[in-house]
């Protein structure tokens, strides 16, 4: 194995082998590809020992510096212009453990297409005299301090704090009299951090193109020195008395220029070491800024996600890999009654469906939930979304009940009508006149029942769609009451209807026809749900809230807790044998909607003074 086996050009190979300076090339995984004879002499390892290995020549305390140089060269590649090289004075290990003072010129190694292959370094031995030793010692101290600063920067995630620490570190490392960090914002620069300059300068802006930063970007380099009277007014640096030199280095974020570090000198002069440190710090500044920007984006994204989750009407729970709840939004608390402190850190308090499937079930509270689960592929977390479908579930059940009940209610009269009509058609001549009349009367009665059923269905549909129309005008409620009661008194020999109207009852304000329908339904229910007969008492009087009409029967009554539910669509009370009375559960729903359309109110109560039965109370506005 030779030290330059991968070099195919004989002349290039001869040049590398005969070079007086050590030449070391590494690939992108930092493994040696070239280790010439001078490198063998300088470090003590042979090419056979080094090629294909990561060379053990960089001291631990200088690895950050070494990595920064390589990263900086890659960053330069992303900009315009030449890739260039970086020259630093530093130290490296000999095979026997000694530290050697060297100067390294590092360049990016590329193929003809410009694709990076690795790096190549030319190592020059430093002169062994007192001045050089002092320089190297001081530089080693600064590099160690740079490592500490870099560690401190990378640990900080607040962008403003990171920028302020960068400018403070700049002055410490370079000995500059003042410093600043400018951010590139489109075609302008903004001073976002200062040290050694008046605080009122923070936030000042200037044009990018004519600035030193603009010149540096166009040059394709990453550092620049500027001197001379005509160049010292760049941005606001003239605020520093005695300013004679400006040094600046570019910082990149995701291979794009993000900003620049300015080192301002009004006293001491800048040297090669200071410029090196400025360039290295600028490179590290890009990494630290990138970390802070990425963290700020994560925080912003998390805040956005939290706001969306918290404002969602759906309950949302986020579960980790162990299916433990990590987020529990306010809607989840509302739907389940479980506060975040009792949910977070514990398993989901209800069954979770398979991914992509929906599960519908009731909680102990009676709330019905639709639950969906999805996986966040990037994090492996699970998001469980659940919404209240109690109303939809109740409506679904009500529709099923409505269909079943309506089918039952229609079947009986239709069957009777069909039976008697068939009898009349087939046996007309055989039937006596009295029997024929009875059959026709039955058909008429059943047809009337069907008509009332259809009327209820139509009214219920219009009420549900908020299409009930009423005319609000004064009318004589006493006259309407007398007409309705008179019509019901002759309907049943088992029931007695008593009507009591307060003398001088004022006129009512509403719709006389709608009120007639309401009162008729209340009396029909009073008859229907007192099958053994009894007295139905109707009473009307005026009061502070309007005119109150009560209809009280002596029937089976309403189950406790159902006094509000009976006014909902397709609902009937289920106390005792109440379900045996048929009906589709629309009557009282229509009563409530017609009453409210007139500005009135309707309510159901137990019988008065301990009597059995139900007392319905209708209140309408007085004129």
C-alpha cells in the first residue's frame, strides 16, 4: 500500500511524494486517503498504518476547531465565488504523544463536477523560538476558550441571548473594542446585537448591497477586513471614536447567508489569529443560531398546535408510545368530566378504536362518543379525537321509533278501512242497510284518524324546519276556549269537561287558530291518558306573566323526570302503561312550537293538591 495509491496521475503522485510539507487528505467520513512521506516523518505513522483510518492526531480540546474549519469550507462551497482555503496555527499529536506546533492550510477536495470528496490539509512545522511558542500558547488558550464559548452557545436556545453572547465572545476572543451582529433581511441589514456600542443603535437598518456585507457576499469569501476613512461609515460604526479597522465574517443558516459578525478596532490592530478566530466564531454562530431558530420554530409550532387543540370543539388526547395520555384538551375535559390533572400521565379512560376505524359508545354519564385514532408517523404518538354525538344518537333512535310507531299507527286504520271497504264491495247485497251504514261510518272514522295523523306529521315537519307561521294580533281567548271545550264535551261519555274562565278576561295577543290547535291537543291528551274517564278541568285567568290556561286530568300521569322530555319530537312518557295509547309523539312537540311562536310558554306538572293525573299550563301574552 502506498501513501498516494488513489492518485492516478504520475506527475501529481510524484509531486505529493516529494513534497517537503506533510500532505494529508481525508474523505467525507474523515478516513485518510492520502498520507505522503513528509506526513510519515512529521507524525511518525506510516501510510500503511493510516490510510483508511481516522488519524489520531487531533487533541480533544482542538476537535471543535478542527470540525469548524471543515464545516466552514463546506459553507463556503454553498456561496458564490471560489471555495478557497482556511489557514490556522494549531497543534497536533506525534505518534510518541508529543504535541507539535503546526500551521495547516485546509482546502475542500472536489471532483471535476464540483461534488465534495473530502478535505486536504498541508501541514507546515512552526519555528521553535520564543515568540512562536508564546503565540502558539496564547492561541491554544483562545481556542480552548472558543470551545467553552461554543459549548455555552449550543446549550442556549433563546435566539436573542445567543446573539448577545456571540458579540460578547467576539470581543473576548479578538480583543476588538466593539462588536455587533447584523441580520440579513431581504435587501436590508438589521443590527440585532451589540457590545461596546450605544444601546440605541440596536435595531438600526441599512441597505445590504452597498454595505461591507454586500461586498463580502459578492466576493464569495467568508471574512473581510476594511480600513480607510471612506469605508468606516458602513452602517453605524462611525459611532465608535477612533475606529480604524472593521473585520467581519459571514454566518450561514442552512447553507444560506443569515448574518454577519462585525469586530471593530479603534485601539489595537487585528492580526492573523484574530481573523481566524473571527471566522471560526462566525461559523459556530451559524450553528448556534440555527439551533435557536429551529427551537423557536418548534416552540411556535407546538404553540400553534396547542392553540388548535385547545380551541377544538372535539375532545383530543395525545398518547405516547406506551399509550399514556400526554395532552388532554379543554373539550376532552368537558365531554368526559375528567380534568387534565386526572387524565395526563394515565391510560386513555375509555376504549380506543383500531387505527383508521370509528368506535361509537356511551360513557357512564350517558354521553355518546364517536372516537377516531390516528398515528403521528414522525413521533410515533397517537392522536385520539372524540366528539359528542348524543344528540345525533338520540335523533337516530327517535327516527327509528318514529318509523316504527308511525307504521303501527297507520297499519291499524288502514287495515280497518281495507277490511270494511272489501266487505262492502263483496257483500253489499247481503248486508242489511244498518250494517252498511255502520261499515261506512267506521271507514269515515278511520279516515278521519288518518287525516289527523297526516296533519300532525305535516305540522311536525314544518315545526322542525322552523317554518310554522303565526299571525300575532289581539283575539278573544275566552271564545276560543268555549268553542274547543264544547267540541270535546260530546266526544266521550266517560269524561266530564269543566270550564272556568275569569270574569273580564283580557284579550290575548297571538294567533287564534294556532291557539285552537294547542288547546285541542291538550284536551285530546287529557282524554287519551285518562282511559277510565273522569273530570277534565280547564281554567283561565290573567296574571303578571300573561293569561294562564290550565288543563288538568285524572289520568295516569307522567313519570317523574319526563315533564320536560314530553315536549320533544317523537317522545312519549313511559310511566306505567302510557305506551299502550299509541301516537307518534308529535302532539306536544307541535304544542310547544306553536306556543313559543306566539311568545308564550307551555309546561307539564303533576296533578294539583295530590290528585292523580297531569296538569298542563299554557301561558300566552295579554293584549
